[in-house]
C-alpha cells in the first residue's frame, strides 16, 4: 500500500479502535504503578522494555528476549496490554504502516514522547560503533536491557549489568520464568547514590585496566547531582580508550508544565522515582555540561 494511503488508513483504524486502546491503558497503567510501589521494583525501566517490544512486533528492531519478558511480567496486565496495543498492531497488520514513534532515527528532533525509541537507537549505534574497540560492556541501571543477547560469542565481550537489588532480582526471576539465559551477563546489584558500584563490579571480574563501553540509559534524571558527577569520574578513571554513552534531561524539561511532563513527574513520584536531575543547556549552563561530560562520550 502506498505510504500516504497506508498512513491514512492506519490513522483511521487507530481512531476507530481508540476506545479499545484507552480501556487497555486504564487497565494496565494502575497495575504497573501499584505493583512497583508495593514491591519496590522500578517502574521506569518498563518504558524501554515496552518500546522495544513494540519495535519487535512492528519489525523495526528484532528483540525476541524483550517480547518473551513482556509475556511473563507480573506487573503487566496481559489483557490490558493486548487492548492497549491493539490499535497500533492491528493498524500495522492491515496496512503495513509503522508510526513514526517506532521508526527512529528520522530527520528532525524527536519529541519527548519518542525519547525511549530515540534512546534505544542511540545506544544500539554506540554499541555497534565501539564493539571492535572494547571487550567489556557495562550497563549501568540496566533494568530489563537485553543487549547481552545481542552480543555474539565471537565478539568476546564480557557484559556486566548493574541495578538496584530488588529490580535486578526481579529481572533475574523474569529471565528464568521466560526461559532466557542469565549467564550472558554478570549481574551486580548496587545503588549509585549510596554504594561504590565500581568496587563491586571489579570484585565481580571487571578489569579497570582494559577498555570498556559504559551504557547509562535513562538513569541520570532519577539521581542527585553528586551521584551523576561521581559516576562519571569513576568511569573516567578506567583504561584509556574506554567510552561512556549516557543521556540526560535538560533542566527546562524537568520543570516543563506540559501535560506530558506533568503526568511523567506525577507517575515517577508515585512509584518513588522522582525526576531530580537536569542540566541547563543554555549558556552559561553549558559549562556545567562540559564539566560533567569531560570523559569521552559515544555518539552514533
């Protein structure tokens, strides 16, 4: 189906099924937030998993482990999830069209609601760019990251994942429930704000004298300023040639009064993960970004 025609039919199907999707959203989101608040398992890590599941289903980024994890998550209302995703998946099935949010990169700046997809593309590109240069991959605040499944044995890459104890224990339980291997990465639990995570991964086998790629996706905005700076300094003290790729919110984004950001702030506060850290992107605030980013950053 020609692109413009496909897009038109896709939007018409989405509008027709909007009540179904809205009902699914209402059923799914409260369960997710309440489970996270009760169990102490991060809810914010779900955004990336959800996005990667949808990209997998739409054929823009294959990720079978993400799809299998989504099917076993106790904080996911499977009925609500099916209803919530129905307008997009049925529209795609009938037209072949993929909405812009799930096919980044594209020309122009990605809006905030596309940021989970944009982040995923950025970090995938960083991994591919530096794969041949390093033999250690450290995923900071890993959540339900599945990149250890995307690194082939011939890459001879040793993977380390770091996250809060409850979130990491939950992930390991879900990997087992989904029938996925937990042997592709070394799992180290640590709190960036209260513990020396570098000492912990060194004790688990990380060699600071060998080059490594550090991926720090969707984490800095939930930390305090001192923890962000301390983490970057610890990375800067590793072997020459090591690389860090990370993202952050601008201060104006944190303070935005847009409906999207108001909801995001309220949901994050509800589950105990308030948005706290941002960097001023305007002069002279750019100087602070330069100080924080004095270690080499990866870019696609």
